[in-house]
């Protein structure tokens, strides 16, 4: 996918990714949730959830075992068509577990975004883990 659409919309979408990354890094569930539409969907090798209640429950389930998260992302493409967009991003995560272990993974997201009230939000984020390094036993 190429980078298409106005530079202004591309910047606004990049700001959404920045908010998402910042909220993930800081463990700010409510800011993270604000990046999704009300019926937003988040899927991965571990879960498939949709809607703010399921997103919140999935976040809480993950964070019950986590102390800290380093979450880094880069955007590979943004393709805007009116009030919708498709994007691909790459994520590098290092999770410090409460039991002292470290879990590392790299993967990518295929995202569907929508513009609502002038703001871009995630309608769907589909994560695919490519490299995983589980905690040492």
C-alpha cells in the first residue's frame, strides 16, 4: 500500500498512532481505548475482541501480569479514501512481567481507520506476531 491522501490526514493518522503508542507505553487504558471507535475490533494470535467493553477486559487481562511495556511502532503505509483509511504498522514490544520475566515480540498490524467528528480512530486492528521470545524459564 502506498501513502495516499492529504498530508493533513496522514499527519492526523500519525498522531493517532503516536497517542496509541504513548498510551500503551504508559499503561494508560483509557487513553488507549480512546483510539478506537465504540465498536472497534482488536485481534491477535491471543484474542479477538470488539467494542469498548471487550477491549477494556482484554487490556485488563493482559496487564494483570505486566509491570511495564516498551511499545515501539512505525508506519509502513497509509491509504486514505474519504473518511476511511487502511494502514500497516510494525510493532516491537518488550513486556516486563510481574514475576520478573521479560517477553519480547515483533509483529505488524493491518488497520482499518475511520474519521469521526474530524478525528481518525481505529475501527479494526489485526495483529500478526512474526517473532516471539517467551520469558526464560
